[in-house]
C-alpha cells in the first residue's frame, strides 16, 4: 500500500491519526508503517458500542460433585489413563496474555513463584504434566500459545531449561493472532511513530491460530481426539487429569469444565450454567441479584465458578465456526504514542479486542461442570497484590506441600 492509498483509506475509516508522524519517518520506517496499516484488521473497531444481545433463559447446570467423582474415581481414572496411553489427548497451554495486572515485563509463565529457589510457573506446569505422562506411560503433545510479544522469550526459556525434562518433540509453540488496540473514542494507537499498536486477540483465538500455524496436522498425525485447554496463570493447574477426562468420556459429553464451587453471592467469577438450554458461561455482572443469591438446601444454585481448564472433543470443535467468535472489549492501561512521546497511563485508557475461550463453550451442545477442590487446584496469579496475587498463590502452593 502506498502513502496516497493509505491516507485515503484511513480518512474513510476515521483513522488518519496513524499517519501523524509520517513526515518525520525514514524510508524504512515509512514502509513498516504502511505494511502495518495494510495488515491491521480494523474491522474489530465495529465492536465498540455494540450492544450485546440479551441473554436468554438462564438455568442452573448441575455439576458432577466431588462426592460423585470420588464414588466413581476408579472407573473415571482408568478410562482417562486409557485415552492418555493411547495418545488421544493433548494439552493446550494459553500463554499469550500480556499480564498487565501483574506488571511483570516477561511472559507470566517465566514468573518465579519460588522464594528460596527458582520455581517458574512454566516449570510447575511441566512438572505436573510429566507426572500425568508418567502415570499414563506416554507423553502427550503440549501446544503452547504465545504472542508476538512474548514468543521469543517463551521459546528461549524452555530451551534454556531443557524443556523442564518434558520430551522436546512433544512440545509445539504457536503464535496467536493480534488485533489493533485503540483509545476509548475508537482511535487506533501507535506503538511507535511508525508502528500500529496491536495486542494479542484474546484466548478464544487459540484454535484458529493453531490451525493457521499448521499444527492441526500434528493433531491429526498424533491421533488426538481430546484437547485440554488451560490458562497459564493458575499455578495449581492440573493438566490432562485422568479423572476429568474419564468422567467426560464416560458421561458422553463433548466438552467439560473444571469448576470450583462458588460460596458467596458477591464473588466475581464467571459461572457455567445453561442459557436457553445450552451450556453457557455467564459473567458475574450479567447476573441479577435474585439469581446470584438463589439457594437450595443452603447452597448457592448458580455455583459453577470457572477455572480456565476445559476439555473439548476435537470432533465437536471442528463443527463450530471458530472464525466468527464475537470480540469483547477489554479496557486496559495501554502504553502508546501521544504528542510524539511514549506515555504509560496509570489508569485504563483504551480498548483491546479479545475473543474468549468461554465463547467456545457457549457453542458446544453440552458441557459437564466437573467440581474440583478450590484449595487444591485453583491458585490464579492475576494481580501484583491482594486477591489472586503472587502472595495468595504462594500460600496455596505451601498448603499443597510445595517447597518454595
Ligand atoms: P487474562 O484474561 O487474565 O489476561 O488471561 P492476561 O493478558 O494474561 O492478563 P491481564 O488481564 O493483562 O492482567 C487468562 C489466560 O488467557 C491467556 C493468558 O495467558 C492466561 O493464561 N491469554 C489471554 C492468551 O493466551 N491470549 C490472550 O490474548 C489473552
């Protein structure tokens, strides 16, 4: 795209500010900027001000309780280990996020959660996976989603650490797609005077990005039928849990989600329930007070708190139109160029556009909420301090016998 075409195009879509510094740029910088403008997906901007469709009829979705799981644990465990030993399960680790709330400038998985010794989050996850692979007698493929910004650091870190002892030929990195980010009035930011600012386009893009990187061929080659999709920031994340896999398969489900039981109505957690008869994750702000407080035998009726650990049947995923998931607006602090200099806002100032893995669950015919013990499996590291922080995660690791 040449300058005249870019200027005309940007004028038409109200984004002419992207050429503000064009006159100051070197030839090479101009080329980079024009390439960025050509490749940016400005269509995401139409999501600003989009009124989300009203949710339908919300109903509870009964979870498979800890008690029921315990009763059938032998059957579930055997079924799960069988699938793992046959090579039919793979893990997907979502590690493309920017971790802005934590304020750590490297990939979150590189964060050292240890106190007296190095204990990076990636190391904890790989140790957990090695344990399961050992029990199954076979290492499962692990697909790690990174972003443009953190891919080199992530891959380098795995190499430096000798893949944490996991077979290197079973680990596959792929880089997720990006979307431009903008101010709250819809003007796309510049990251540098000659670069359009883009950000990872959310964790819901994993399947589309995995395919566009050609890794669906690996899924085929390995004969994978189930994928366990997990977030990087839960340091007690349990990957490819045979019990979880076994329960999902034994129940004839296409999809399942590890959930922790919500105890207090005011807790801000997404909830797995049914909307118009289909599985759906409802955000806490989408629920009215009556639903939040509804109880049966003293327990909250809407209680399936999601933990970002899902199991999907690959066959069912193939039937879903993953290319057309809605974009959600995430209001964030976004460093950008303003009046010719880089600014680092202390408050959220603009929007990133993200697709969410929960929309994949919403697209499934069914989903089993599988209860896990909160203190054993849920220790998210989201914030620098307070709730869901390094401090709370360390306390939970200690409670579970980890030496920090
Ligand atoms: P979060 O929604 O907590 O986002 O990600 P984040 O970017 O890590 O952190 P903040 O909001 O900026 O503080 C939940 C999970 O989804 C992954 C993250 O790496 C984490 O495992 N994720 C998120 C992606 O893989 N890609 C994305 O674009 C966003």
